[in-house]
């Protein structure tokens, strides 16, 4: 229940109907344009809808179907082809996709469009160690879930063979502000937001948060007061710490909160009391980074779908 998790954010928006979409116990708010604009290779790596993990290839003949094992054998044969010295990765990918369009998807970035840090952990760790021109020498399975025509999630795993075309350090965010916060909600806002067990009135909430702010003289004070008073149960125990920074380019926090956080210039800065639909907040800056630059990758990917187990 804070601006970085349920119910304040990150928030996923149904851009057609402007509705919040609940995913399990957490309501996510993020802008769909971030998904729609990602690169071809990132789509292949992440999966068409979701990808929670990417893991080294492991087989268990006791549970895997014959078709699945055949798919694994086929993926190994494709990997062997691209690892032949002077083999043309692009031509092999295109040819394999032409031969088996229902099984193979090939994609190639035309520009540096994927921040390596945003890739799944296993892929990120591999690509960070690779040099331009190198190909992954082992196969990895992207565990992907897609939404079927009946609306249910369908697991659709795929073997990924990746070639790194290049890396380039580029501007990711003009400013990142890492923060802690205290939320004091009130009954009307809490009822609408799904925050349980809040009975105080808005007038009482305003009085309480003003009292809290007067007693903040240090980060230690802030964290103690967050643990004692905040209505954000998801980070109350950590003194109100939010894991993701406030950023301007693609904010994950609600606008009032994000804008207030971005106004903080130095570690130790404290915001004015701000109001969101969830209640009243005080924000404390723990780290401020300007002109954050990270490596982007240009990738070429052959993705081989695996039969369901």
C-alpha cells in the first residue's frame, strides 16, 4: 500500500478504458507505451506477455513429453549451426523461421533499444559478460506466459539463442530520486483504495501528519516515525523505503507523489505534505542521481518454442 506497490503503484493502466488492472495481490500501474515500444529482441526474450524467469536448460525425461524432447534436440541443432566458425547467424535465423514458422521466431535490433539492466536477471548476467559478436554458447529457456483466447494464462516456454551485436552507454534517466515515505490515510480514501482498518477522519489525518513532520530531524527519526505511524503496510517495517526511484520519463508512481519526489534535490531533503487519492504523504530523499547512463544492447535472437509439458 504505497506509491510503489499495492495499491498506490507501480500501476498498470488499461489504456483503452483507463482502468486499474489487478494482478494477484498487487495492483500495478505502468504505462503501456513502455511495453509497446520495446525492441523486437526484448519481446522475444521477455515473451509476448510475461516472462518471470529465464533458466539454464534442464531436462527431466521422466516428465517431459516426446515432443518436448524433440524440440530440445532441434534447438540444440540450431545452436550448433550458429556456433560453427563464420556461420551467418542472421541467415540461419531467417531460414529456420521460414522452415518452421510455427516453431521459430527470429528478430534483430536495428538500434540500441534495450537497457541491459531491464532484461531478466539470467539474460542480463550473460549479456553483461559478452563481447560484441559473441553468441550464447549454452541454451536458456525463457519461461513465458501468454493470455489465451479464453482469457486464461498459458505457459509457452522457448529456448533463446542470443547474439550480442553491440553495447552502448546511453542516457536512461535525467534524474532518479530514491525515497522513503510515510502515508497517513483516512477512512474515505482508505475505503476507496483498499487500505484496511482505517477509521480516522481526513481532519484527524491532517493533524497527525503535521505532528509527525514537526518531529522529523533526521533520517533515523523519519524511519522510526514511518514504522510507528505509516499506513503503508508493505514498507512500514523498513521505515517507508521504496525500492524503485521516482523518474520523469516513465513514472511508476502516481503523479502527485512522483512530482513531489522529483522536486527533492539532495539526500536528506524532505517534501511538503502532499495529498494523493490514498491519503497524505511525507517523502524523504535517500539518494539523488542525475543524468543516469547505462549500457543498451543491440541483440539478435532466435527463439524456439517448446511443446507444453
